[in-house]
C-alpha cells in the first residue's frame, strides 16, 4: 500500500483542479453511477465528532473509505480542529491501494471547491462575499471563491473575537488585493453581501429570512449531522431555487432536516449541473451541502493518479 503524505497531496491538486473534479463527481452521482451509502457519524465525548464516508463508482478501479474528525477543543492545544485520512481500495481485489494521509485537508478542499463551483455555475458575479465561521473552512471558502469571482470585499462573522481577528488577518495576508474585515453579526454580513457561505457547527439558526437582501444566494455548508442548523427554515421555504448535494442526506443531516416539507422541490446539484433550470435571480437561492462520499472518491483518485512515481 502506497502512503501519500500531505506535502505531496498539496502539491498535486490545486483549487481550480479541485473544482473541476468536484463537477465530475456530482454529475456521476446524479446519473446514479455511484454507490454512496449514508455517512456514519460518531459523537466523541466531550465534544468531538467523526464522520465516515465511502463510495464506489461502478466499473471503477477503486472504492474509498474516509474518516474525517472534528475536535473544537484542539484550538486550546494549538492543534487543528479537523483531521482525518482516506484509504483507496482496489475494486478488483479489495486490497488497500493507498493511504492518503491528508490530515483532513482533502475534505476541506473538496468542500470549499463545491461551494465555489455552485457560485460559478449559478453565474454569480459578486464583488462581495460574506462568511459565517472562522475555521479552516472559512479560509478555504474565501480563497476558492476568489478563484471564480471578481471579489473586492469579504465580510466575516464569528462567535469568538480572537478567532475572528486571526481569520481576518490570515485572509488579508492570503488575499492582499481584497478588503477583508470583521462583521458584528450574521445580520450585518447579510447586509453587506448577497453571496453568503455558512461554515459553522451551529445548532440554532444564525441567519434569518428577514436578514437577506433580494438576489442573495446562501451556501449552507456547516450542517452535516442530525441537530445541526445554521439558517432559518423559512429561508429554504422562501428560496426560488433550492439545491441539495444529496436529497437523501440533506433531509437527514442538512438544513432540510428542519424544513422537510421542502424536499419534494429540492434539486440535486449534479442534476442542475447537467440541466440548469431557470429561476428568479432577484429572489433568494440556497444550496444545502452535507458532503458526499463520491466527492472523496473522485478527489482521492485524482491525487492517486497525479502522484504516481
């Protein structure tokens, strides 16, 4: 079994490549080409969590099993809150082909890549981006969206002032041509940006329907387990376009678990990529993300092939 370290992984996959790979993965998912079971979720006392995801594309050379962990208390230890690894197995023999020792990086990368993909495919031209959250994902979301949009300003909100200040400073250094600043509240973010990404572990709504300006798109990323919630369910009910990465996952793990009455009109993202539907762009649009095992499979195979000796 080959071991692919984090340094190699960072070298062989970039932002724009990740966006294109995610597009392929979502389309394959929408066409029913992949066996992607429901994720397994573990709560680890006192406040940690682990997600296990997997997928196999029928006729493919590999299947993947990925473990991603989140331990918020790590910040006090000077450690990253996220970690994990992926294992690619041979679809012919079942033997492990490669361990991707990515420390959770590929999960973070593909998550941000899918959000940026949505902004691109919706033909957004926003100069302002709003972000709720201050972790690694907030940083990656900013950088990924800067790849596909003519961003001039980024406004960020977070619960913890110190973490918010560090996030703002990091992004000012990473994106020196963009005006990055803190916002006092989620509502303030919504006043300053019509493109908003939520990347928190909240369990109660941060954004209210009345906060949103006309023409706003919300990419709801943080809700990926039962009980998590970042947006008011009325935002989903109000949306002129409601996208989901997976209808079955979102109704159990995503924002749609709190607006289950909307599941019949939700459009899976992969299907939208193949055949976009018209919608009122002066209204509100939402994409509910829970993260798919097929995304892990496609990004892992991409790294595996690009890192061949």
